[in-house]
């Protein structure tokens, strides 16, 4: 048969039956190409063919067209009052076609039946699906609960959207104020506030910290870094409970007067020195260490505090002490006080300063003075020593200790050549301004203190090892430093064994080692035995904490280096006049220029301060080359800075 005037699509529409079917949790329409009873091959409105099960067919129809059918059915579905539909349905399970007839009051058209099915299917709170085209109405209490939950979610979504809008406008939502700590430092991604912040960060292309800073939620960038560290390391806060130290037996009083050498801000004064001339003409040097182990007994509340903190935490302008202030004051070697001390005395030959013998003892000690670096260094330095200027307090004692320190350094096989010495930087923060000073490591002050500390720590380490008393040592082999309960050489220091025992007010390891030394001097059983699990636990905990504290100190030093750059930028005029030829003058921007030393590739270190950074614009220069950079943006949250290469100052020799 030939049908004139009809195209192929019209012919297919004339002969083929259309179906409305369920697939992948939704409803679709298609034209039947092949009917195999249990399965059908259909073609959808886009010409795609697929095979479906006959059981998935909900309705068959000839009219309207496929595209018009879905459009009309969805319109019918949208017009159906779901609450009235729920009220109209029976309590038992029902089919969608029966529900359509009940709702419309007549035998439903195919469009009405499809619309009813779509409405039932898209209202899961009102109707529970029980099978293909079959549903059951939700019980009244369950529906009430579901609707309340949906309304709650709607309100939460609206609130979250408001949060996002406010954050994108750089306004802090009022609800964020009492949750900032959680949002910043321990974000719970299940909370609405964190979800809103993440969405706002994605929209503004800013990090959470930068976005909240723009919103005024971070008035202090310093506090941002500090609080992050405190929440991680001191979740219970940095305050101390009320504690007292244990009373200890009266100790004999030493016949010497001692003096300490410390930084101006030091309050935990662990060490002091004394010097006396013996009748034989020889010298006796005393190295005196504060003895908190006498009053901080294992298992006491103070010991629990120290064991938890493990070390004093240092940062520019502040510190978090390991021990409460009243405990520190009970044992710190403060001037004009008689303090308990663990002392090492070494007798030196009168002329050669060779060590003849040594002895350790527990005693009470009078501290005559606390010498401070800032006032002592102008008097006691290499220049005054070379000139023989000894016209200040403790000058003769310091000169002899200096000579002794040089001898100790030589005995360790170390060079006293200052050409390769490292530079130490001191940060002083006052009124939120920072000053950074530097001095060569190995100055007379440094050398006297460091050499005497190496002597006392290596001597007491040997004392414990020789008497088979457990201790915690610092060892170095092939450049790797580690903590160990076994006495072993420290190659970097050039000693056969080395332990930390000279800072018991500031490090828990030193306090533990001091307990062992005291028990040995008193002929008592040691607090910790060899292979004691408590000793290994202390070592492990201290290693982890000490690494964390040092990382934080370096981070805060970098922060204050960047603050120093900002201070210097503030002192640099924004505009400077450049005289031109004739009567005219021009204006140009003026920026902070700094000098750096190339470390490798594009990595540089500022000459004046201990700040390291990568400079993409830096040309290929040999390590050691001096160059000038122009400082750009400074980020106090990410702790980074931008800079532009200006010129090379001095090219390093090959």
C-alpha cells in the first residue's frame, strides 16, 4: 500500500503505540518499535532506542505526541493539591489509576492518570511506594514529622544562603561570633556555618582565614597563629591549677657566691657559675644547676603538669612556661637568694687550666648576681678581651672562664675560627612593634655558657653511664641527632656522651635526668630503671612535643620578620620627588628595597633578618650572591611575601 503525502515520521506515528514507563527512578515516554510480550524495544523523543521490561510500562496511549504528553502530564501533576490527594486516598495500599479516578471524580484520561502517578511518586513524605504504580499513604504522625523536618531543612537552607550572601559581601554573620574558634581551627563540615563558609570561599576565591579577615573576624593576625597552636597543643588552656612543691631536706650551704648569665627576658634561670682560688693555687670552677627535682616528685600534681607540657614554649615577645610561676620562683637561681642547686665542681691547674678532678654535690647556693646579655655584652666581648679591659664587675672571673672555655672547645676538637660562625637573631617585641638584632654565635658570652653546659651535660651523662643508672641522652651519628636511653657519642659536639640535664626548669627531659643524678648522689634507688617503659614514653612524648614547639617558634619568628618588613615599608615614603632637568619635577612611587643572599636557585635569605623566601623573578645566580629585591605584597596569614628582583649587588666567587 502506498500512502501519498505522508513522510516516514508520520507513517510511524500512525501505526505505532506510545507508552509511559518507569526507568531509573523516573518516568519517560517512548514509541514501541517491537513488542516481545515480556520486553519492548522503544524509541524516545530524541531517536534513542532502548530495551525495557513490559512490567515497567504504566500507560499506553496513541495521543497526544510524546513531547506533548510529558508536558501536559507534568502540568496536571503540578496542579494537584498533594494534601487533598493524601486526604482522599484510602488507608490501605492502592494503585495510581484508582487514586486518579477518586481524585478527579471520573474515569481519568491518560494524561490525568500520568499526572497523578507523577504527583504520587514525587511526594515521598505523603505516599510510600509499595510497587510498580502502587502506593500507601503515610500515617498522620509520620507525615507531620516529615513535613516539620522538611520545613526545618528549608529554613536552614535559607539561613545558609543568607550566611553565604553576607560572607561574600565581607560581612560577618552575627551567628558566627561565638563559633569562630570552631570555624577557624576545628571546622565541623556538618555544620551550617562551615558549609556556608566553604561556599563563600569558593565564590570569592579566598581561603577561610582570608575571607574571615576581610569580614573583620580576625582583629589580630598574631592571635590567629597563636590560637591555632594553642588549640592543638593546649586544648585545656595555658593556665595552671593551684599547686605547691614538696618540702625537701635542708642542704649544706656552699661557700661560694655564684652569678648567672642570661638573656634580659629570662625568668627560668637554670644555671649559674662560680670561681674560687684554692690554697694550692689551682682554680675551682662551679657549674650550678637549679634543682627543681628536689621538690617536684614523680606522680605529684606539679609533675603531671610538667610531664604534659614537657617544655617551655618560646616565641618572639612571649613564652608559655613548663612550670607554674610559683614553682619557678621556688627554684630559679635569682639574685640575692639562697637556692637549692645541683653543682659540678671542677678543679683546674693554675696555669694550664687542665681539669684535674671533678665532684658533684647537692647544696644550697647564694646567687650574688644575674648578669644580662644586653648590659654584659658591651663590656665582655672579643674586642675588650683583646684590649685587656677588665674594669667591670666579674671581669676577672669571666676572663678566666673565657680561657677555660677556649680550652674545652679545643679538647672537643672544635675550631674557634669565627669566619664560619652562624648568626643568632634576637626578637624584641614591645607595643606590637618588633626589633630584630643579630650577633655572631660564638661570642665570649655564648662560648662561656655553651662550653660549660656541654661540660656539665657530658660529665653527668658519663656519671650515670658509669654507674649503670638509666638516663636520656642526645646522640649524633652521621649527622642524625636523636634521643636515646643508651649513652653514645655526640659527633657534632665531639663528646663521648651527652645528656640534657642543665635546664630542668624548662625541659622535662632535664628534670627526669636530674632525678636520676640526685638518686645516685644520695645512694638511693633510681626513680627510673633501665628499660623502664615510663622512660621510653617520656622520650617519645618529649620528641613529638619539642618538634611541634620548635615548628611553632619558627613560624612566629617568620611572622615577626614579615611584621618587620611592614614596619620598614611604613617608614619608606610613598612618594618621593625626583628632580628633573629645568624647573619641572616628576613624582614616582618609592618601595622598600632589601638586600638578600642567594641560597640556591630562586631561594633567598634577607641579610638583615632571618627570613627566607622564593623569588620567581630572580635570575640564575650563584649561591652566595648578594642581590637587591623590591618588596611587594606581604601576607601575614599565609606568612608569605612577594618581591621583585632589582639588581645583583655582588656576585659570589665560583
